[in-house]
C-alpha cells in the first residue's frame, strides 16, 4: 500500500472517491503487516471505505464481508472508527470540527498511534 493515495471505484454504479494516508505500519505474524490508515471519503456510498480498501488488497481488520477469506480476525469486531468529523453547519455556515481518541482495542496493535 502506498503511503498516500486516492481510490476511485464505482459502488452500485455510482462514482465514489476515498483519499487515504497511512499513519503507521506494524509487522504482524498472522497478517504480514497491519496499517493504521486515515481515510477521507469524498462521497458517501454504503460500505464505501470497506469496499475501497478491499479493492486495493488492504481490507479493514475484522471485516467478514469484504476481508480476505481465511485471514479475518474474529471476536474483536471491525477495526474501523470515525475519530474526526468536519462539516459546515447548514444554517449558521460555521465549520464544526469534532474529534475522538481511537478505541482502546487499537492500542494493542498501534501503541505509538498518532490520533
């Protein structure tokens, strides 16, 4: 996976675009490596992030639908989390920015993660 990129692929015959940035990579015995990735969806298709990452051979950890058969992590859920959101308020036009820390389950894989 390149460190930064754009994934453009139709989903349900509709244009969809996701920008990504690899934040950290960890070696893994079971999976070879795991990437902590920031995703910036430019469109909002159903399962867009899961489909896009799977389409470039880097499915989201724990994804039983779009993951690679035989290498899906079970019992920990999907390692996908919205940690930041930014939008323009529809009435006041003020830019609203919200941020959260990543869930604790990410700490075991990425102890040095950058929030």
